[in-house]
C-alpha cells in the first residue's frame, strides 16, 4: 500500500498545474477515457506533439488529441534528437518512485563508493537472475551496487514466492539469498515482510520479466547483461566516461 501511495504522489507531482485553457480539453479527454478504459488516469498533461495530451495509468501511456477524437498507443520519438519521449515520461515516474523507497526494505549488496546504484526486481528461480547474482563480485569491481526487490514471476503463494519469504525472514537474508540463488534450500520462516508489496510494485512499474533493472534516473534495463557490458550501458546512459 505504501509504495502505491508513493506512486500516486509521484504522478501528482509530475502532472503539474492545469492551465485555464486546458481545462475543457482535459474534461473532454476524461469523458472519452471513461468510455474506453476502466479506472481513473494517474495524470493528464500536454504532450510534446501540439494538440495532443499524454495520459498515464501508472507507467502505461497513451496519447489523445485535445478533442479526444484521435488516440495514439505506442512510442513517441523525437526524430531530431532520437529521444523516446514515451520512455522518458515513464522514467520520470520510476525515478520519483525509487527515490521514495527505503533501503531497509531491500536486500542491498554494495561496494565501497559505488559509481552506480541499481534497483533490481529479481526472482530466486530465474536462471539469469542467478547468473547475475553469481557475478556480484564482478559487478562490485565495476562500481555497481545492487538493491534487490523481490518479484516472484509465478505470483503470490507459489513456490518462488515462498522462497522469497523464507529469505526475507531468515536471520541473515543476504547470505540466505545467495544460498537460495545457488539452488540451496532455505529453511521455512515467517515474519512481516515486503514481498507482496514489492511484487505489486513491479507490476505497477511495468516489470514483465526478471531481472528488471532500474537505474537511478528511472530507466529500465530489461534482462541480464554481463558486468562489463552492464557498466558500459550505464556509462552510455549517463554520459560518463568508462571506468579506468
């Protein structure tokens, strides 16, 4: 519940003030949306394309004309700059969201003075998640810190979910996660845990597979990359020079 509140707060901040001239457009758009889509949009604001509005449901995005007649679903790209404006909008929401997360509710593996801190949705039974975790030392050598959130892909109350709960409730969750990702059995345990909340958060931000990696800027890297390649990707995204 807390993360969903943070998400709604972040979207409200992004929406910004509504100008008087936009009020009628937004009223028309809301009326049309109620005919097409269940639920209320998270935000409505002018799009980069004149005459269109950007509508968000969490991180799901669509565009409608000001008269609510024409809709666009898909990616909106600025062909002069090459920037994917739709992904930029989604990244803004994710950035605000991850900035509001509490590291005490994550499993954090970090080198001293990391160059990058990544928030990773992970599944204990995911092969590439296990491969990524086995390379934690190499990730640290690249200056990359990993903050795990649990996302059992099979859903709540499944064997993968149970493993995630057992890890969180273990006396030493960091060591238990390493053992679980190596295929070892983790003793059954129960406690107050954030696994359900993290799974829902993953769905809210558009996680469809694991590992799903969020940068500090809210960009999502979908899937495994070897440590050196991941570091190069992060350098490219941030505009930094590669580490010596």
